[in-house]
């Protein structure tokens, strides 16, 4: 599962668990509705996945992105500073706020 799908699935689960109907049945002792996300059938899950997808579209429109692991060389050369590497390189990139991101929706 790609990161975007993991996020959508996690949002769908949270919508389900925080839905008033789910809470009512939990309090009533699970009469007639499964409480666990894993017990919910695919048709039921798809309803919450659709809501999660709509939420992701909104977040994407607000320029929300996923911070990705950055793949950098072990050593880089900076004119005037020479070669830097390891912790020094990580600190420099963090200080300059250089990050790698992926779109929330591909």
C-alpha cells in the first residue's frame, strides 16, 4: 500500500470510529453493527473511504503534502566551505528548511 492509500485508509477509520452511529452502537453493546473496522464489510468501508477521499481532496487543495525521506549523497561540496557530510549535512539542510515532499494525491 502506498503512503497516500495508507493515509486515506487511516482517515476513513477515524471517520468511522468518530461517527455518532458507531459511538451509539458501542455504548449500546454493539447491537446490529460491527464496531471493529476489520469487522466492517467492504461496502461499509467504501462509504468511509469516499468521505476520506473528499477530505484528502480538500487538504490537497490547501497544499498539504507528505514529507518524504530525502535521498541525498553522503557528501556534498559547497563553494567556500568545502565538503560536508553526515550530521553536519543533516543540520545544514534542516537549518535551511530543505525537505523532500510528495503530493497528498497522485
